[in-house]
C-alpha cells in the first residue's frame, strides 16, 4: 500500500486519484509521484500532493486527496540514501544505476504530464513511460 505524505484541509472538496506507472510495459517498482496544481487552489490548501509508487501502483485517497482542478504530474525514481549509493558504486552495481538512469531518461523524454481531476467518481491515471 502506498505511503501518502502531507495533510488535508478544511471543507475544500477533494477527489480520489488512483493509478499506475509503467516503464517499458513493466510496473515501476518504487518511485514518488507529485501532483502540482497548475492554477491557484486558494490559500486554504497547498498546491502539491505526493504519494509513493509501489509495484507500479499509487493512490491519493482518504485524508490526502487533492481538490479538483488541473495538475502537472511529475514522477521521480526512489533515490538511494548516501550509504546505499556508495555501496552501489563500490560494488559496481551497474544494473541498479542503469535502471535509475533509464527511468530518468524515460521521464524526461515523456515531458510534462497534465491531468484534469474532476469530482466524478475516482480519477484513474495511467502513466506509460518508454526508454526506447
């Protein structure tokens, strides 16, 4: 189950968002997804919402749902902490480094991802990335 970050607020209407992130037809094992409002949501709520992607799945449900509106989506790979990064380099774990680089290249190639979140039922989002 994805871990959600942030806090909800007040009586502002909120929407459920669920989705998938795929890279070359396979679920992305771990990443972060950010929804950033492209128009003002007012000072009562923040403009960016984040969630974890686990086994290709993410969700914004419960207390950390964004209000309806237009958003830009950014997906970032889960970065290792300093000790993990040093171990990867020391052990010359090229596959992990190459996988992260492939993911970053696919996200950059895809360009901005925009979505209009509506009050209709659950907003479903499918993000398909390609490193080819």
